[in-house]
């Protein structure tokens, strides 16, 4: 396929991003209960990563890093943003994937969740998206599309469904299916121009809603796990419809697809509407410790699948540690675009995808860092240090300093800080120095 200058046409890109999806919530990542045949086939045709991390254990900062290739502290989005109209978010000077690709002839679309600002100056259209259909806040009712939260702070419930800057109403339509349908329309609209579609499903974030047809697929699961499985099944069907639309329009082998999620599963009691204040047990972080809000791996290690038509050895598994900031530079390299902005924190994974890792080759040397509220964490090879760790939003870890060797203890159950004080000191100094640079920039 050629462009108007007789050069090979740049590939299409689709980023599918879930909300509060746990590492253990997909069939291809070991779920014994949730069947995800379409995502499993995507993994079989692509590359499945086992050490891919979010840059934050909560949604807004994770999304800011995914879209900009920069650490949350650099983007100015370090915490969950509110949903009240007029709430500020991602600054205009931050360049998203859409803003990078658009000058190179790409159509750009966002379908689903934004959660990076509710002002005209910071909405998706202001950040490079030609078309936006979805919601601005962090979550909405799946059928009425109303944002109900924050009432305790004096914020009234507000309807939150938009087509570009125009409020639209689709009462009674299940939002996961709406997001899929709008994405398919975008794919089928025009086939001569390359496109970038950011498909930001709000599932399986609360409120826990799913049509009967999905619930009926899991009759033997307990209620909390059954609704979670149903919501993920709706996403899985959506991915299947998107892939089929690409195949039907002859674009599948010219499209790069990335699938992941913003953070680990939530234990918030408001996930399940049974009136109790107990933790919610529907989502799974697999073998990993921690949940949403935690810098232990259960809060930040995510399923991640790349389907690249030219990838080496499709169907393989990659263990090299990677992070969401790597998505933007990977897309730019695959598109043949040289990033002029040297402020990117991510590193391209294109060569790993296209050529694969050499047998028995050690992972590239790189330290990964995280900060969320008063928690800090760093991963250095197999070593991981967490300072002031929490298990979720409310439960604190038993020790303020936790050192793990993930090669022998991937679940971060054994604290090695007293056994290896030198490594503890080294990593503590490293993460404090990394975090200190942002405070100096402030």
C-alpha cells in the first residue's frame, strides 16, 4: 500500500486500554474462570508481555503516561482527576500520541474514557483527536452514562457522554458496546488515510453492569466474579469485532494493535452493589501482591499484547520489563517518525517486537521507577524495592521498606531488606534521587 508520494503507507495503530483489569483476568494470562477467546487469539498472533507495567496504580496518571510517553510527574497528572465539568487536566503543551501522528497524515480518534481534564482547552479534541466519542470523567453508569460520584464534595451527578464537544444521549445503550460500535465505524469510514484509534473501554471499572447475554456465559461463578467475567467478556467480544472490521476492510495486516489496562483490579467496596463495606473480590491480580492503588506488582503489572504484522515469531512471550511510557516511542518508530522531543521517558520496543530477543539474552539494563502519593518503588532487574507500600487504597503493608527478588519471589511475599542491606540502600538512594528531580523542577 502506497501513500500519495509513492512511499510505503504508514501503518494504522489501535491502542485498546481497559480500566481496572487485573493481570489474572484474561484466559491467556492464566484465568481459570474468564474466557477471552478473542484476546487469546490476539496473543497467539502477536507478542504477549509478562513484565509490562503501568506508570501508576491509578487511572489518570497511567493514561497521561501512556499517551505522552512521559512520567506522571512530568505531565502534571499525578493523581486521579475529578469529574466535575471545568476540572483541569493534561496541559495543552503535553503531546499525545494523536498529536504526534496527526501532522503525518493520520486520522485520529478516541472512543471511550478520557479522564484527563474536563475543560474545552484540555479535552480530547484539544489534544490531537479529530474525533471523540465517550466520556470525560473517571467512570459513568454503563446505561445512563451519568457520573454519580463525588457527591460528598458537593458535586452533583452529571451526564457525561460526548461526540467531540457536543453532548449526546444514548440512554439504555450499554457503553462497552457503544465504544466498540463507534470504533468499528471509524475503521470503516475511510481506508486511504492511515489512522490511530485509542479505544478506552471503561470496563471492568465500577459500577458493575453487564447485559444478561454476558452473564449467562458464566452461570457457575459466584456473583462478584460473575459480573466481572461478564464485563470482560463484553470487552473481549469488542476486540473481536474490531479485528473482524480490520479483516473485512483489508486493513488487518496493515494495523498494529496494542492491548493493556491502566492499573490492577480494584478492591473498593463500591464495586459491588450489595450494601456491604467489605472488600470487592471480583478481580484478580494473579499471583501478584497488591491491587489498584498499590505499587506492589498487583497494582501496576498489567496484561500487555502487541500484534504487529511484521513481528518476529508471533505467539511468543516476552519477559523483558517494560512500561506504558514505551508505547508512544514504539508507535513512532513503527510509523517511521523521528521523535524531535527528547523529553520522552519511554523507550521504543519496536526492535524487540520486530526482531525478538536473542535466546537466553539478558534483559536490557534499565531501572523502572514509580511514585504515587507517599509510595515509591523501583525495579532493577529482578530486584524490586517498595517504600511506604500499600496493598490498595486503604490497607498499608506491614513494613515500610520491602525488598523483593522477583526471580524467586514474583509475588513479593518475602522481604529481603534485612538480608541484603546494601541492595536496599542502593535502590532506596536511586528512587529518592529519581523522585527528587521532579520536586526540583517544581
